[in-house]
C-alpha cells in the first residue's frame, strides 16, 4: 500500500503520516464563529477536512474528528480588541445572543449536510459549554508563570516561548498589531494574546454582556484561542495527529494554540498541521469585511446544486488559491451532471468488480497529500475508457466516491434532474421579463391558431434554456 504523505505546515515538508496510535487518527478542524452565515471561502475548509477524513477512512483508519463551534470570545480583531463578534451579530439583528447562536449554528449544519458532509460522525463542542475547562487551562498556565494581568484581561506572555511563531516560521519581531485599532500599551509584547477578557464594568457584580462568567480573575469571558486548546485536550487528548484550518489561521490563532497547549502539557501538540488556501473573487480574498461574500444559500437560490460547489472545490488542490466565478460554477455543475447521467443512464444498477488498475492509481493520488485534482482527472479517464465493462465502471466510480463524496452512492434520476436544473415547474410571474414576454407571445399565437409561430417561439425558448409544455390550465415552464 502506498504510504500516506501530507504537507506539514510545521516543517514545510511533505511527510509520511504515522499515527500516534495504530489504526486511529485524531483530527481537529477549526470551526465557525456563529455570528453570520459561513461564506464559500469558509466552506472550502470543511470540504477539505471531509475529504481528508474520507481518505483516512479509505486507508482503513478509525477517525475521531472534532469541529469546534465558536459561540463566544472571537473579537473583531486578532489583537484582542473590539467587540465580541457574537454580541455584535446579536445587536445587528436585534436578537438575543442565544438566538443568533442557534440561527447560525443551524445554518452551518445545514450547509454541511448540503455539501454531503456526514455531520453525525463528528463532534461539535461549543465554547460556551466548556467554560470550566477553559478556566482550568488558564489556571494551569497561571501557575506555570506564563500569564500576566492588564486592565482588560489575562494575557499569555509569548516571550517565554522561544519557539513562538514556529508554525509557518513567523517573524514575531515583524508582527504589528492591527492598524484599525489602537495598540494595547499594557501588553508586554505585540504578539501576546488574551486568555480571559474582563467584561466592561457597570458597577454591579455582573457587567453588561449577555455572555459572561465568574472566574478567579473576575467576571468576564474566554479569549478566542483558548477554546481550541481546552476542548481538543478534553475530547482528543494532550496530543493529536492532525489539525486543519485556513492559511489565515497560521500567523496568530494556530501559533497561539501551540504556545498555550505545549506550555501546559510539555509535549508537541499536533504532529501534522494542514492548511487550505483562500478562495478569491477578482483576485481578492473573500471576506465579510470586504463585502464580497457569497453564501451557499446564494448558490442554491441561483438554481445550482450544492454538490456542484463541492465538485468545483475538488478540481483545485487544497493548497492552491482558486478564483470563484459563476461561469466556473456553471461549468462544474454541467460536468457533474454529465457524471451522474453516465452513472444512472449508462451503467445500470448491476455492480461489477472494482478495476484494480484504476483503483491503485486513485489510491496513489489521494495518499499523495490529497491530490484530488488528479483523482478527478482519473475518474474521467475511467468514464471514457471503453475497455472497462460498464458494470465495472459503476463499481469503480462508487469506490472513488467514497473519498470524493459527489453523491454517486445515492444517485438517481431525481438527483440528475436537480443537477441539471430541470424538472421544477417555474411560476410564470417569476420568470425573467424577456422569457415571460416570449411565453405570452406564444400563448397569443396559440389562441390565434398560429401554430407555426407558436412552434418558432417554442424553439426560441429552448435556445434560451427553457422547456414549455402545454396543459389545459396553461403552460408548464421548466428550465433545461
């Protein structure tokens, strides 16, 4: 069997994967801050993590996977200044904090399901449900002498970790606090980060936030970084195999996780750090602050299948930046439709045998730092290969889809219809004006018995991507 090799951000080398425990992989994936919908740049990280997990399963590993839900403590600046994103989101929408957390946690879970990610096999701990563990973690850091107190919180002294910034080889002397906020003059070092933040005082025993807790240091709430260390330790142990996230997590969030965790345990926190690149639009990183966000619901509203987005993600290596366009997504949907059409209409329902030559190549590709683009190309080579019997193609594609997750295991004509955008009756009143004008003109021609013109207008509709079927109560319009 080809060994698994992974690009490790910690060493900047492709390394052979050796689990800490035979046959088991522990994996932690940085999760969402649930103050808004996850945009497609965020969602790439979870499709990447899902394919990584599927690859491990394909290699007969048992996987213990954790994705945290950040529902407190993530401030609007990595420099530990500004408002809590959750509190800000609640004010924005006029909701209680608990309601905004539920709204966007539910939305995130729905997005995961839509992207064919099996959420039932993942643990999703919430930061607010592990406050005692976070306080205990900070107390240990305090006892070991890694903390100091300022007027706004308890901070970690990064100067006590000579290897701080080792992930990504970050030059900590070159780090500057965000230009958007005033520097915290009480911090000993610009890279120091908050473990516990004090709530703004109002004169009473409780303060002015919806989410705050008593602690040995006063009423407040945990910093963003501490939750990952405390919850991964509780659920996966002091040391874990794989930790993933976006490349934007490398300089601050993940280096902070390493510093605080290794200060507590005295052991290497993670053996393999893996990071996916950005999705861009017109060369710019997708970000809510930039205002160029596209959400999965936006894609669905435009009649695209969520699986077409998954397919588009998989056509680029996870360490490669990808520039999103609607044309690219349309191309992905068309291609995915063709795959399902082949599978449903040509390969039948009878299983054959997995083609060993294709299977071995596929296994080599996925084990080589998750080279999914090569796996996709191989899949299409198989589809075109006339020397492979159809029933064997069916079984081999199903084998590939254990990792790719493109829905072939539940492919049917309904799914093909969905992927093609056909089958759902469209309301006449909601058609684009130009299309409705043609429909109205055709109805008038039919009433006037001008069937030649009606046929010409039918052809015109077909050229524009619409099918029309005449019924007693009026025409049915579907998109082809």
